[in-house]
């Protein structure tokens, strides 16, 4: 887009404001905003769970359980990385929600309407995710609905941790193309260990956002009891990790021999893992996988 945004009417002001915690500290925003644009898939997930109507969403890959937002009913306002500012402004939003992949656009979007950054820290994943859910619930007056779901989530996590304490070590890898990265405690997928209780097969992995590049030889040497796989290419609509991992080095690991290689739902883990519904689905997925252990 070039040039200045056209002059547009200001959004109708809400009668009240609420102050909520965001990734950038406490922020006051309109209470129960009517027109909402969301550039954060976990927030779309959470608002969907709470029954909040959304006016505008980004184009791009989305988890299956949120596929209705790809339909024509919802205005498309660019992508997570490149908002269409004219499309956003045309909706005259009362509130814009950014976060994660769109967090760097928070200031740009705030020139159109109040904008909050709902990014969740990897170092306190569940606590941070729950805090974001509670903040959104406060904004939209959905505290009771959120509390019911949060209580159910925490109960599920407690049951999962009781089970995971006895299953041995785990390693989580992300595949894309012919490359693999491993993620340990403190990383973007470190919740597997810190919150869900799987003992890490390697405690020394790089905590960078893209993980640490690893090889088949690394997997063989680490020899986890469980190998958890996120196929990034499948998350964005192409590719499969199963054929890539079928080789002698991986097949000689304890995980493979015990049929304990788990292909996690890639969209839920890679795209919207801190959303209220995705978190519950991910916990349930792990509980189901561990229940069938050899």
C-alpha cells in the first residue's frame, strides 16, 4: 500500500474501558468492543471458544477447527505478517488484536484503532496463555465462560502430568522440507517438558525460536523413549514428515521400536498452540498417545 490512509470516521466509542494485561504491560481498551479485527490465531481460537464475533481476520493457513474463518463471512485484512491497512481501516474497528507472528505490526495497527499485543512467552507458556485468555474474557465480558474452560484445561494438564511422569524421556522435533529442528525446555515447544511433564531427552538444546538444527544421527544418539513430531509443511498445507523419518537410524531408536513416535497435529501445535481450544486439544492428544504406550 502506498500513500496515506483515507480519512475515515472514528470507531464508535465504547461507554467504558477495561484495563488488561498484555505482552506490553497493562493497557486500557474499550469494554465489549463491537467491531474486532484479529491478527493472532490463538486469539481467534480463544474468541471463537468464548462466542465472540470477529469482523476481520488474516488470510493464510488455519487449523481445521477454525476453518470457518476462511469463509467469505469474515473480511480478509491481509496476512499475519503484512496487514492490509486500508482493509482494516475500512472496517472501522473498535479493537485490533495482534500477537505472535504479527506482534511487530502492533504500533502500525494502533494508528487505526486501539491495538493490543497478545503474544505468549515461551518461558511461561500455560500461565501466559491463561493470562491472555483471561484478558480477552475481561474485555468481552466472558469471564464465566473462560473460567469453566480454564478449570477444565488445568484439570486435564494435571492428569497428563501424572501420566507423563512415568513414561520416560521425550524429544520434540519440527520438520520442514528435508530439515529438522529439535526443541527442548524453554523453547517455543518447551511446554511439552515444563508444563506437560515429559522428561527431556536432551536438556542442552538451543532455545531459539527456530530450535536447533539436528540430524538423524542426533536422534539415534539421543535415543528418546518418545519422539514427538510436528510437520510444519503439513501445517501450512503441504508435505509429510512420515517418509522423511523412515530410515534405519530412526528405526533403531527406543521410540520407534516401541511404536512411540507421535505425529502431533501440526496446525494446532505450530499455528495456534496458545489458543484456548488448541491447548485443550494438544493436552488431550498427548494424553491419548501416552495411554497407548507399550
